[in-house]
C-alpha cells in the first residue's frame, strides 16, 4: 500500500483531485469523458509535470479491456456520464438526455498493479463502482480507506455492496450524506496529512479517512441505517409521488432550499480496513 497515494476514480472536473493534491497526496485520477480530461489536463498542468498527478483516460469496465465502449455523455449534468445504457435511459426519463460516444476502456486491476494499492480509493463512476471493488479481491493488501456512491434503487444491491466490503476485510463504515458536502469543514487538527482550510464545491466528495465526521459503525448497523434511507428514497426519491406531481415537486424543492434538509439526497459509503489502519 502506497501511503501518500490516492486513486480518484471518477475525476469529473477535478473537484476531489484538487483537494487531495492540496493536502500533499499524489493522485491517480480516472475519467472517461474526453472533454473533462482535456479541461483537467489544462487545469492541473503543473501537477502533471511535477509527477504529483497522473490522469488515466477511459472507462472502467469488467470485460473487453482491449475494445472501445459506448459512453453516454449527459447533456444536462456531466457528472451523470455512464457506460450503462439503463442508467442513461433512466436519466432520459428524468429529462436529462445523453449522447453516446466511443471511448477507450481501462483495466482497473492492471492499474492497481502498475501504480500500487492506494491509501484511499475514492470511486464514483455511475453504476460501475462495484467493478473497482471486485478488482481488489485479487490483491492481498487493500486500501486503508475506500468510498463509493451507494446504490439507491435496489436494496438487495446495496446489501451486496456492504457484503463485498466485508469480504474484502472492511469492518467499519460511515454513511455520508452528499448533498450537504459544501457545509463540511476541515478540522484544523486534520489527521490526513495537513490542514488546508479547503472550501468544498458542489460535486465534491468531501472529507475522507481519519477526518470523516461521525462514528464508525459495523455492517449490521450500516444496513439498519440504509433501511431508513431507502424509506426516504421511496417517499421522496426520483420515483416517488412527490416527484411525479409538478406542484409537489416544486414544493419539495422550496422546502429543501429553505430548510437545508436533503430529502432524500444521496449517500456515499465509506469503509475502513482496521488491519491496515495502524
């Protein structure tokens, strides 16, 4: 495991990469959208030149690594780019159409071999997070910390995610609401390298590792927490009665804005590998 190395899988516009670099970590960033890669190469030119940042362009898939794959670029929100057609169709039904392009594929397992196991592995690649986690099964050592954007449609799939983490040796979890990341504050006594007083922007994943807020919970407690979250998804989520009725949808939007309460928001699952965290 490489102590000062972070994998940013789903770089997007570099919201997280910028934070990790400012904290003094070296970063291997993955991004499938060629336009976003172009922007980031320009933004982080100095970091790339001095060897602190390496950008891997292409889509992470579970097979056919030597072939190109369709990538659906979302026209409304670039963060919703995905290689999964069903995800693109879901976004289209919500009024966010995509255009398909061909991109290179990335063998994530080979990247782990080439660059080493990172200290922290952040994953957010719209439906393919679990592929990265499964790649870790082939390695004796695992990242101290890992995070994924949790499943929000199928509770069975959510349970499978937690069980895979357990299989990989992760015993402690934190469930972090992502809609309020902009409100996160870095502590002056940061335990992750150095304090930089970072201001998180929309689209950021926020704090990680030892700096995460809240207490660590086990698999069973995490599952109980997600049962309550899935109830909120059912009541206020994308397929709820509130979202289908235009008046109620508008009312809910105003309520969220005034109250600051995310209904239902979305969540990342963070996991800690106790044996490595010493």
